[in-house]
């Protein structure tokens, strides 16, 4: 209850103004079972609080007005403070591999009664009563929208694709902790207060501790770059299944909570829930599909539909709260109904996620922090908090052990089982909303709420770094066997993994496959991998089209996929039995795409991975446009690939699909290999040897030698001499092969020689090694001429970006790096 006085009358402080002093609040309120001082549902004793009436807008400090006495300015100041604290704490905790949520919780605790909130003056200035009501409302709005967006990202079809292994782990990891916490709760029931001792309260707490919530696992796995890893995929599948089980538990005990009031409320609770779900399924879901059907292909959903859906989130939230359901229940169900991915799910996430995460959620963490008081835990004592603490710790331990036992029983490796157990033990934003709901239902009090926030923060801060230390997602890609073109025996399949961004990159890739010249004696196995950036959904998807021809209407949501596949099938049909085609699609976050690429290369025993790039009109490399931002995919694949890697730079769009084979042995394409020495150059030459068998290709091999041999690696030079000699002897009688040697003294001579070759003759394809084993004197002074040498190497970057070198394409090759 709030009594308002005119602004001119002085306000005398009294013991009931609990928001001005946390200790007074807890002594007067918490011990009497108070809630967050905002609910009007019944049992909480709310004191009389007198505050000064506040204007909604100030004329300004130049008129002698203090902005902190204006609610609008005060809330803005609170938001600025929270965002500043969150970003500062994130920066400080970054070296310790802490997730974002830990920083947000700590920032909230800092402004609360544990630290800054101890100061009466700080509370009066920064968080007076009128601002706290606004913060609480905005915080609940933020949590409601966050749960909605999390529902949009979740893909329930993943449950159908999950195997029995995932189902078994999910069942064990939910049922065993639930039964354990329930049993312990019943044993120590006599030690609890009246509200917590109810069966509905014990069951609600047990179900909350046993459920593995999907959103926090997605968030942490994304931050640790584990989304596409073996453990990441398994964790998301298990979390989604256990969420489905746990939601039923929570619903049952919510219904039992209604019985505590009266049998009639239970009936209305169930009727309200059934009516709401039926309305969403029968009316809202068809409307959502109507929106998708009326959205032009390749375009975003119209803004009016986005606004209508976001408005629907608040409408559904209002209805669920009015019916006595949890306020987040309706928005979460609405989010689950929205088809994830483009066009609708992706548009909703893109338009709302950033402002929600960066601007709205700080209100929620401010609200949580302002009600987290560790001194209240001390005042309440072990007698009050002991039963809850025992149930929580038993829930955490049993959850960890149950997950590990379940994983062991389905033959998951020990390290993966340990990592999976740690991941599924995490707690996040959904649990925070659940704790607030527990307080609202009088299941726990504010000292118990403070303890839950403390334990959640400690759990997250401890387990997340452990996960990153224990599990290395790149370890499976470390192989000791040579997987290169050079070491592929004659007559054995050359296995090429071709990564495809969109249909524009298909022509150059198909032409590269064609000039590789597959025959019945030297067949080609092509693993075409269409990579789609994960937008509007949380769980990554890997699809093997040999086993799942058109899953989940993929061709409807991603039209490029069907066009790409048809083009490659046409290429295969024209090559008879000399080409074996396997088509895959992956929907993955841009930071973890390399894991899918490396994993497929490992499983398919590929000898080389081809990554397409495109040169922009200003001379810069187009990697940012290619793979959704930055050079993450290319650099990570180069660092972790279990085989050789080729970067195909498309400098011009003159290679048209299909590349015709000329009859009569007439040469139609001129290629050049720049051999500067080292493993990468040798792999280039081995690849070029396959191309030379094509009667439509002529090849010029140019070997660069240093005038000062002191910088040569003798072992590498002997290997170079052996391979070059073998190639020349093999092709000595071939008129389409030319061999030249160029002696240079520094990088300027090397660049001049390359420029002279480009002016002398037009070459369709330039093939160069990336950087391994090159004599540094051949590149001396060239490093200042190039900008993208870290990815392409100095020569590769110079040839691909230089305007002096006119070519259709450049192939930069890195030979497999053996890692132990």
C-alpha cells in the first residue's frame, strides 16, 4: 500500500520504509512470509509506506530541479548503472572463462543490499521506492520476452530425431534427481515451515531442481563454442527431452498448489490452461503459417506481423497471469508454436534479441539483485534455510551423478560423460524466473531466494570453466594418418569435401571438380556440404541427405539447398560412375561451423577440404559476407582440419556451369602452379598432377629458387627436388606441361616475376601453397604488401588481391598438419 503526499510536504522516515534500509525490511517483513512487496495475491503482509509524489519530467537542472527526483530520469540512471556494471564485470571475468549470466548476476548483487545497497544514501538516490516498482515491472517484461524468444529458438522436431540413447539419459537425469529430492524433502519435512512443508511445495522444488532447461545450455555452449561438438549436440537433445518431461512435473505440482487454496481453484486452473493451449493450437498456429505462406521467398516477414506477434506475447502473458498460471507459461508456449528459422522465427529473433539481451534484461537482474541479501540468510539461520539447502544440494549432486550414470550405461566415453554431466547441471534464466515464482507462491521466502541466487551463481561460475578445461572439441580431429592428395595411392578415390555457402559459389566449385578429371581408374568421391548460418533457432542441425532426403521441409525454408543439390546431381549424372556424390546440410552458428566441417572431413576420410571465397570489387576478400561475419570458419578449419585444405578464391565470374569437355585434345584452359617449396607447394603439385590428366588443361609449373641458399631447409629441399623430378619425368613427353625455374633474391623479385608471368599469358587458375616451408628470403619485404596473409599466406593473398594478376580463380592449398 502506498500513500502519496504532495511534493511540498516533508517526508519523515520511519521503520516501515523497508526499501530505505534492508535490515528493517527483513526484520519486519521476511519473517512474516512477505513476497516481493508487489503482489496482491493474498497472504503477504504489506506495510504502509509514505513517499513523496514525483513528477514525470523535469524542466532541467538549470531551473534548480534535481533529476534524481524524477522517475523517468531515475530509471534511465538505473539502467545506465546496470549496463555499465554488467559490461565491467564481464570484462574482468573474461580471462576466467565465466559466462555472461555470472556477470549479470554479480552486477545485480553489487547494487543490492549485499554491497552498495547497504548504504541508505545510495538507496535513496539510485533506487527509491518508485523506481523499484518500475524496475520490477520492466524486469518481469524482460524475463517474459526472453522466455518467448527462447521458445522461438527451440526446435521440437529434434525430439523426433533424437535416438534412444538421448531419451534414456534424459529419463534417468530427470527421474533420479526428482525422486531423490522428493524423498529427502519428505524425510526432513518436520524441519520446514508451514508453507514449504506442503506436498505441493516440496514437489514443486523437486521438479524445478530435476529439470534441465534448454536455454541456459544453449547459451553456455554457444559461449564455449561447443554447439556443434559431439557433447554439445547430445546435451541439447537431452535438455529438450528432459524439458518436455519436467514441464509435466511442474504443471502437476502447480495444480496441487491450487488445491491448497480450494478444489474450485484447481478446476479453474486446469480449465484455463486447456483453453489457452487449445486457443494457441487452433487459432494462433494456423495464423503463423498463413504469415509464412504470404511472405515472398527470400524476404523477411513484414514488420506489421512482427509487431502483432510481439504484442501477442504481452496479451498471452496477461491472460496467463490473470488465470493464475505462471506469467512466463503463455509466452513460452507461443514461442514454441512459431516455426523456427527463416522467415518468421529468424526475423523475430533478429529484430528482438539484441535489445532484449542488452537493454531489457538488465532490468531483470537489477530486480533480482535488489532482493538478494546475504545478511538475511545469516539472520534467518540454519534452522530456517537448512531444509531448503539440503534439498538443493541433494538435487545438484543427484543430477550430476544421474546424468553420468545414464551416459555410462549407453556407452558414452568417460570424458564426454563427465562433460555432459557438468553441462546438464547448469542453471540459468529459467530457474531465476522459477525462483521468483516460488516466492510469489510462498514456497520460499526472501532469505531462501537469496540463497538460491547465491548457489546458482557459484554453480555457474564453477562448472563453466571446468567444462572448457575438461572438453576440447578439436581433439577428435587430431589424426596421425596422412590424409592428403600426395599420399593418396593411384587408383584410390580422391575424397573431396566441398563447402558451399550459396548457389552463387556452385559454378566455380563444380568446374574445379571437373578439372580434377575423375575417371573410372581414378574416381572422385565428392562430399558436398551446404552450410547455413543458424538464425532464429537454438539447436544446430546436421542432415545427411542420403538417409533423410528432405527433412522438415528444408527446401521450403532454404530454397538454395534444393538448387545446389540439383546442380550437383546433374554434374554427377554427366560423369557416369566416376563421381560418387554425397550431400549434407548443416545449420550451425558461425562460430562453430568449423566443427561440423572438421567432423564431416574426419568421418568421410576426406583428403582435402575446399572452401570458396569471393573477391569484392574494392579488392578486399569477401570472407565477412561469405560465412556470416569475420574469417572464423576459414581460419579455424585451417587450424584444426584433419586433412589438407584448399581456399578457392573466385576473382571473376567467367567460369560458367557446366564446363564443357573439348574434343580432339584441344586445350581450353591454362593453369599455373607457383612452387616456392615446402609441404604446401608439394600438395599443390600433387593436386595439379591430377589436373594434367585432363586433355583440356595445360599446366605451367614455375619453381622459385633463392639466389642465397642459406635460408633453405635441406630436408624440405630434398623432398621438393624429389617430387618435382618425379613430376617432370612423368610429364616430360606431355606438350601441355611446361616447367620453368626462376631464381630471385627477395620478395620484390618474386612479385616482379609473378607480374611478368601474368602479363605474358592469361592463366585461368593460379595454384599456390599457403605458407609452410617457404624460404623466407623468397618473401622478404612482401609482408607489407598484403592484408590477408594470415589466412591465405603472403603469395596467396598477393595473387588473389593484386590487380596485376588477372585470373578467373586462385587456389591456395595447405597440406595436412599432423597434430598430437
